[in-house]
């Protein structure tokens, strides 16, 4: 839930809502508004737009630990900004990336079957860095964001009887936030 709201706040995802589902205390729904004139990666004909989407999504892949960033889940909105409309966050404690800058410059951790993998493979270090220099300042809210961005909604769901893995439900979010802030600060220090 938190990462959807985080992407919304930094301008890289749609407006998100978390409706209550009374039939279950374990199912959590996530609803998003339609992204105005969203163009999936596959629909982008301009090579520079494709590169922008792929590199920016890869940066967030590394910083936030999100996965499943295939050609239908990433694209551009009406304002020509990256929009990630779906993803998953794996259950892992290995979010902190010690070599995030090297991973960004030299690696390609997109699944090899994805179009994004092929596009990223063709983008050199210099071009990746240029795209990152434009993107990272737009996401500066990552450093100041807190679990409060979903705290009220999580509290309301908790009061309705929705069960979370931890009590209070924001405990996992706070640990995640610490890691992504380190990732973001580390990559910014190297790039900007």
C-alpha cells in the first residue's frame, strides 16, 4: 500500500485509494485513478521517451525495490512523466543496496525477457547518468516522506478489523523507509 502512495507523491504513479472490503479482514484492495493519456512503454515510438521511461523505472527499481516493471506497467503520462501503474514488492530484507551506483551504471536487473531489458542494455553509462540527473531531484520527497502518508488510512482499516502483519501496521513501513532513504541519498550523492 505504502509504495503506491509513495509513487503518487513523487509523481511517478497514479492517484491511489485503499477501499475497505468488509467480506475479509485479510484482503486489502488498492484502487487507482486512470492515468490521463497513459502510454505504455510498448506504445512509445520515440526512442528518447523509451529510454527515459526505462532508465527512470530502473532507478526506482533499485531505490524502492519494486519489481514486475514490464512494458504494460510502465509508461508516460500526459505530462511526459514516468508513471508506474502496477508492480510488486518482494518479501525480502535485502532492500538496502550497498553498490546502488555501480548497479545503476553497469547492471541490468530487468528480466531478460522484457523489452525494458533490451532497451536498457543499449543505454550507456553517460546517458543513464544524464537521465538520472533529471529524475532524481523530482523525487526528493523520498527523503522527507514518513509513514504518515498512509497512516490515517491504515488506522481506519485497522479499526474496521483489517489485519496487518505487524501492530502497529506502520512498523514495516518505517523500516522500509529507512532503507529507501539510504538508497536514494547514496545514488543522489554519486549522480548529482
